[in-house]
C-alpha cells in the first residue's frame, strides 16, 4: 500500500504573473488614450474654428481655408484605426509610441469634425450683438462663441477618451503597444490563460470607463 501526502502552502493571496503583466499593459493603454485625447484636443480645438462656416467661410481666402480644413478631417476620418496603427508600427517601430501617433491622428480628425459642428450650431444672437458694438473677430469668438461651445467640447472630449480606450486595444493588436499588443503576443504563443486574463481586463476597463465618462458628462454638461 502506497500513501501520498500532498502539502499545499497556505499564505496571503498574491497576484499571478499574468495579472501583473495585464495590469501593466492596461495602464499603458489608458495613458495612450489619455495622451492621444490631450493632443487631439489641443490640435482639433483651434482647427474646428477654421472648419466652421459661420466663423471662417467669408470671402475667397476664408472659403479656401474652410474647405481645406474640412477635407483634412474627412480624409483622416476615412482611415480605419487598425490601418494607421499598422502603418506607424512599421514606420517608428512596434510599441506604445506608434499607437499614440495613430490614435492622435484619429482623435484630431474625429474631434475636429464634432467641434466644428458645435461651433456652427451656436446661437448667432450674441455674435451679432458683439459685432454691432464694433468688436473684432477675436473678441467675438472669445466672448460670444467660446462660452456657448464649452459644454459640448467637454462632453465630446470625455466621450472620445472613452472611445480611445477601445480603439487603442485594436491599434495595440497590430503593434501599437498596450493591452492589445500583449493580447496578440499571448494568442500567437498559445498562452491561452494569459490571453483570457487580458480579455477580461479589457472588458472590465471598458465598462468602468464607460460608466465614469457617463457620470462626468451628466455632472458637467
């Protein structure tokens, strides 16, 4: 008769190596989305005024600037995120830097379109009133346009950060860094347990970010 004694160590709960790796990649993904959204806002906000016909489309020069800016937004909005991610991954190397560049371009084009439509949808009354008092174009924009568009700009920005979390996962899958890149590596090397952990992490983060962005938009817009 043979007896076997199995000893199982008992102690505090410790995260597995897969969990630690996934958390690290998730943090990279969140900051990729945050950096791309910040850069997108800084570029798209001023460009949106050039793409708003009630601000820019006056005279031949203004009309040319308006259509050029609109064309820029339309062209880059037509590219799929995965295509830009793959393109920049080959140009600058695989990693988060390529992902941030691709995501930033997409963000500029998308937010620029949304911002410009918000500018075009303002109440013309304050603009006409300030213009009648002799205010210059910059004063009209600052005192009559900006106060009307701040709530919409804030709502679009928060919403797009939420979107960028999801897009960064797709971009990362083709070499753009973050959790998507980690997931691709685990699938390609048949490490299914780590791939499953990454998928669950993506689901949880997307759900949490969707909830947070919705709460922020309800409170501040």
